[in-house]
C-alpha cells in the first residue's frame, strides 16, 4: 500500500472520529499534551526524514485546530494538584531548534499561548553535536561507520542504540564531521542568548538531557550525569520547571525507575505513548506528536485518535 493511499485512509478515519461522540468525550475527559519540534521555512535532510519541521503557516493551522477543540493551558498548571485540566491542551517542543525561538514563540506570544521547551544544553551551547543527527549522517555517508556498527553488533537504527563508549571508540580512529556540518544536516539550534531573550515570556524550559542520547544507550551513571548536568544549567533560568521528556520518546519500565526520578527531583515525566492523560497528578504523562504529516484537520484528528489506542 503506497503512502498516498495510507494517507487517504487515515484522513477518512480521522474525519469519522471527528464527528463521532467519542472524540468530544475523549477531549472532555483527558488532558492532551501536544509535541512539536522545529518551526521553519526550510526543512533539513534529517527533519524531512522524520517529519520534524513544520512551516510557520502549518504551525498556525495546527494551533487554530487545537484552539477550536481545547482550552490551552500553561504547563506550570501540570504541577498544581488543584488544577482541573480536563479538556485542556498543553503546547510543548523538543530539542530547542532555532526555528522554535525565531518562528514559533513569536506566534505564540501574539496568541498569548504558553509553552514548554525541552532542551539539550550540550547542543544549545554548541559544545556537542546533535547525537541523532551525527549518527544518522554517518549511517548514510560512511561505509566505515556502518562496518563499525555491524562489527560491534549495534542494533538499527544506530542512533538509538550506539553507546557513548562506542561512539568515542569510533572517533578515535575516524574523523567526525564538524558541528557546522551536522547542524546543516540536522537543523540549527537556538543559542544561550535566545534562551535568555525568552526567559520571561510565558515560556518554560524542561530537561531533555545534556545531549540527545537514547535512554537505553546510557548506563544509569551516565544518565544521571546527563540529567544533572542539563538541570544545573537550566536551573539558572527562572522559567525552568522540573519536567523531563525522554529523548526519542523511548523509556524504560518507569515503575522500576520511580526511585531514580524521585532522587533526581523530577516532578513529571513525558513520553510519546498514551497521548490522552486522565489526570495531571500522575508522574508519567503522554504526548501527541504534531508533525508535517498532519497537513489537514482530518489527519490531526487521526493523530489524536491513534494516540488513544
């Protein structure tokens, strides 16, 4: 089945769901947290591959649809146990792309919509390459890297499973592309100046690890270091809140990890599973991805429907 037919089927399902009583019941009885990435006039190679960027016009259309169907609330209300957020929506972004700050936030400011951005400070301050971008770039441009991954029995996609030690071992004998080259491939990231500029503008900053490593590629010691190193910098901003979003949306059995996050001081944890949330008082909350694929209301309804399966 080709992609066009799949899209048409999803549009039909989404349209049927939008007119069914279930859609209004689902919205009324849940909290829906939407997840965006970059908002830019031009998409990079990586962003096109994973639908990570929408144009400002597409973003406005998505916001208008959300506003028609939800009451958009501030993410800080997720930490208020007395808040009644049923029927509400929260707007979030991942990774800290420059387009989020230059294009999305000005739109949200005009519309008076609050938001939460999950940041990897290692990429914001330009000290580290964007891990998914670097590894995906090498996967498509280096036979040596593919051979290295195969010899080390790294599962595909490599960017999810390569470890810090493995990437360091590879870089000892092979030159890595420059930060500028990876940013060109992945997308430009905001700067610390951008974070300072939006510190007091109804925008909140959350933790996405210091670098965008996948949870399962880190030891617990490495994960704690990545978490705390990121938190230390974010805590300097008065709009930082202790909410954490797993990179790539992939997470462990969180019931077995609750003690770890309690020690880290985490107030909420975001994943991309189970996008409808029955209460804000749970530690783990799901999100609904909004991408360049949701080009019309029917496909947006389908994404909402799919998140509740």
